[in-house]
C-alpha cells in the first residue's frame, strides 16, 4: 500500500495525534525499562516522568488528540553533540 501525501488539514491533525500517541507510548516504555536514561534522553523532569508512567490508555488518547506536538525537539541531544 502506497502512502498518500497529506492533503487536508484534518490529515495533518490526524498525523499529529498519531505521532503524539506513539511518543507517549514510547516514553512510557522507555521510562519503565530504564527511568534514569529515559529521563535524560527525553529531557523529562522526575515529576513529568512519573506523570507519563501513570497515564492510562484513555488519558494517552485524550492527550494525543491535539493540534500541537507533545514532544520537544532538543538540539543539545542531537547525535554528535556533547
């Protein structure tokens, strides 16, 4: 199946929601596997890490359904940066 380009605003919003949901699920998994490393990699405070770990699937779906990205891209965490 070939991906079609995003042509409508609603397609973009759906893509953002899907990205947000994937990010939150990945963050939860990373935090459960190695909390300290995940906090560093994701740039999370201890309180935010605790909150993300405690989210239910329903809460993740509600938070993900946004027109804004939940994550923040950090230049200091880019490969090759010290």
